[in-house]
């Protein structure tokens, strides 16, 4: 039963982080810390951005929870830290590696979910766009568009 509860905590922490990413992106990164996030929207070919500071900031709770969870030991804190870490890793792989090709290894997936989520994020980068602040979960209209395209193509 303890293992099942820890798995639920990992999944819950992962899902909660999508809300936290949306909230932080909308109100902090596009708000009072825009100065750190701005270079992410204005691409100049640099591999390191001021925006990368947010990765360090977001890693701190995960590191602390994992550390305390191991040292105490407290499996609930450890599971929460692992869930946050897994979200951060998924975000990095999808956002930095796949979408923005900062490490050009993942390219051209035909998966409808990936295409829809990428489209939503790239539209967010439009200078006049003030929407699509989440990342791993995009507004449903993008998924409907991808499913419609595939249906029309006969796939």
C-alpha cells in the first residue's frame, strides 16, 4: 500500500507541476521577471539564456525534497521530489531539446500530441500572443486540429 501511495504522490507532483509551470510562466516570467525570460522569446542563436536561471530555481525544491526525503527518511517527501524532478526532465527534453532544438537530437515526430503541443508553444512565441502559458498540456483546440488533419489525410 505504501508503494502505491508513493506512486500516486509522484504522479500528483508531476501533474501539479504543469499548473505551477503555467502559473509561473504567465504571472512571473511574463510579469515581474520578464527581464530574465525575454531572451527566450528573442532568439539570437545563443545556447545559454538568462531564461535558464528558471531551470535552476525550479530544481531547488526537487533537490531539497529528494535530499530531505533520503536523509530523514521520508518516502512522501522523496516521492514529491521525484515527481517534480520527472516533470523538470520531461519539460527539458520536450521544450529545450525537441521544440527549440537547443540540443539537436530529437526531430520530426509524427505524434499528434507532440505536434499539437509544439504548435501551441510556438504560437506562444508570437510577439502578439498572450496565451498558451502551459507546456506539456496545451489548449484542446490544438489537439482537435491535429486529429482533424490526420482524419482528412486518411490516416
